[in-house]
C-alpha cells in the first residue's frame, strides 16, 4: 500500500461509527504479508507460564483461549518514530 493509498482511505468514512480526528495524524503504516496463527491451549498449561497476577481470558468456555502469534511486514512508515 502506498502513501497515496493510505491518504485515499481517509476519504472513505461511511463505514466508520465515529468521525475522523480533526487534527493531523501522528503516524501511518501499511501492513503486508500478515499472518495470525492460533493454537488451543488449556488454562492449566497457560497458567504455568503466565504470572498469577495476570488474568486469563476465556474463550467459548475453554481454558485460557488460543494464544496468538502475529507476524507482519510493516512498510510506508510515516511519523515521529519512522
């Protein structure tokens, strides 16, 4: 996605449940080749590696829910830290 494509998406607002911010955007980026991978893990298995102070989210009544690994290539970074 080019910077021009990113700017074009700001003109498409009908699907948004709230208005766009009035001020300038702080940053922009494009995610390419995105992968989300999920594995079912029981709450007992998860609790062994997650500190007790952190609650486990439960999904569909199953243990700790599926841990997720997200892999992406980000490009066209614009902003203070770009």
